[in-house]
C-alpha cells in the first residue's frame, strides 16, 4: 500500500499543465530533454528544467542516460509511477465506495496508462 503523504505530494506534482505536457512528451517520444521540451512547449529551458526535475523528484521521470550537458540530459517515464498503488486501490474499490468515486472523478484528467489528458 502506498504512503498517503507521498501520494498527496505526487498528486500535487501533477497540478501544473506544463508538467502534464512534459509527461506526455516523454510518453510520445520515449525520452525528453530540457531543450526538446522547450522547443515543443514554447516555455523557457529554465522553466522546463525546473518542472522536469520536480517530476523526477516525485518519481514520474528517471534519467535516460547521459547528455552533453544539463539541457541535453534525457528523462524517460518511470517504469512504476508513484501513483500506481493509488490507481490499484481505486480499481479494486466497489462502485458504491464514495471516497473511491470522488477520487476517480478528481483524477479523471490523468490516464495512468497512456499519460494523456482524458477527453
């Protein structure tokens, strides 16, 4: 079972649209660097670097090898996302569980399997 405090912090890490976009880029391209993220999002490389490192700190991304410098350090999706225990608990919860239904509704924008924004 996941640590609720860790899960709360991980959820907070997802509470920024750029971070969700960076996760999408990593999922689409296999890995993402600060420079590539900056090019694809139109955000500054400093801003992308900050958000990539924050996602890594919370376990969503891991280093994907060495780059020429900090801007070229590749990041890829973690094999086991930090919220996987929470998703597993939600999947097992009965349909009439009010807490689980509330969490499903709050988290519906984030699809843990594809890391895409849900429609």
